[in-house]
């Protein structure tokens, strides 16, 4: 694993973004900065400015063919940010609101057919590599991530509404066929498998396993869920590598887990043994348990509220990484106000104090 770690950290540039065969089927749009480049660490210290920098110029956007645009979207350097949210669909909506390539893609009537073609090609590449060796490799990882990103796009209604009945049947058949393949390799990597099914389930319901409740300091009940652990040790290993690559300068202090999320950690119990997942902590802020204070004057143990999508705790005022929070299913991370997946316009961030 140590050798693999060196390969990934040194050579992994984008989640699922490269054609491993080396073939170039369409002109490639080049972003001004990529992960693992000398400029990336400085650029990512302010995620909002970074995402503004990564917008595709409007004239270029209109000139790209649909295949070129699909490639550009799949190679978007911040695509992986969506996986750090509590749900993949929520993360995708955040990405769509901050990246103009997604909205342009959804206006292309032939996007669905090109995505289906690329999905089939990627899965065949993955199958070929998996049949050549039983050892899980960097190529396996990159292709699984690429396939997951394509499934994210195929699961969106803006894409499916343009499909013919024949294309819908093809999608259903491809997803069903490859779901069986993914289940056989579940012991190797699970958190980016079956993404299409996970997103469609999230679009239909918000129910999660066993429901319970905890109380705010003022006694108001807040619903929580017991999800249990749903990710493997291999998942946790790669999640760490992704955080280190995507957010240089942050510090990982706890493994990824599905047992608890950012809201539960910040408002209920700041402990890695926390067993609850919390969707809505707003009662802590509305029943008088916590009162809003100046964000610029935040102090130790203040709670930081990233406009419903995220919660963090101020743990080291004045330090570069002054906040601590859990990133979706991903690790528990020390980070700054601006160097995290959630810092982007038009987000409103507030501080609360007990």
C-alpha cells in the first residue's frame, strides 16, 4: 500500500479524468490549474476564488462540441468536491450552481448519447484491466472514479429527459449489467460503486436506516439516524488520499465513516465514536441553545454554519487550520474557513456560540 500511495499522490491528477488508453477522441479543454500542480496548493486556499478561476470562458463554452464539453466536465478539477457532501445529489447540486460547464452540458440535446457511449467504454476498460490482474491498481481506481462521475451525470433528469426509449433501455441494461460486476468487487472499493443507484435513491427519499432523536441543550428534540459503517478499509485509505490531493494544507485527524456526519459532530457530540447522522441541526440555532455572533470574531468552540450544507467547529482561533469538521462520508479534517469543499458563492456563513 505504501508504494501505491506514492504512485497516487505523485501521479493522480484528476478523479477519473484521463483516457488511460492514451487515445484523444476530441480536442481537450485545458483548465488554468490542476491538482498536484505547483499552482494548485496556493489556488485552493480560497475555494471560492479557485472555482471562479475554473469557469470555462463563455465564448469557448459555446464553441466546444458536445463530446469536448463532456470531456471538459469530466476533467473539471473540482468535480470530486461533490462527494464530500452528506449526499451525492446535494453535492452535485452545489457543483452545478458553481460550475458553468454543467449547465451548458444540460442544454445539449445529444449529451445523453455521448455519456452513454463513454460510460460503456469506461466500463469495458475497467473490465479488461480487472481481467488482466487480480491486484487492485491505480488504473482500477481512476476508472472506477471516472465511471462514478459519468453515472452522476446520467442520473440527472436534465440528461434522462432527452433520452429516447431505446437509450433509456440501453442505460437500464448497462447499469444493471455493471452493478453485478461492481458487487463482486465490493471488498476492494465501495464508496464510488453503484453511484447511479445511490443518487436515484437520494432523489426519491431522504429516509436513512434507523431513526432516533437527541436533544439540544434547551431540550428540543432533533432527529438523527443510525447508519452504521458502510465503507471498507480500502475506501478509507483512498478517501484520505483524495483529501490530501484536493485540499493540500489541511490536516486529517479521523478516518472516513458513515457513522456520523458534520452536523452531528459539531452540534451533538464531538467524538469519533459518535454513532449518529444528523440532517438538520437548525433547532440548535433557533431554540436559544446557541446565539449568532460575529464570524470575524469567532472564538474557541463556536459553531460555524455553512448555510445548511455543512457545520464545523472553531477549535484553534488564529491558526491556519482553525476549524474541525467531518466531510460527508469522508474523514474528519482540520481546515480553514476558505480551504474546504463548501466555501463558494453564494454561500452565507454564520458563527454561533453557546
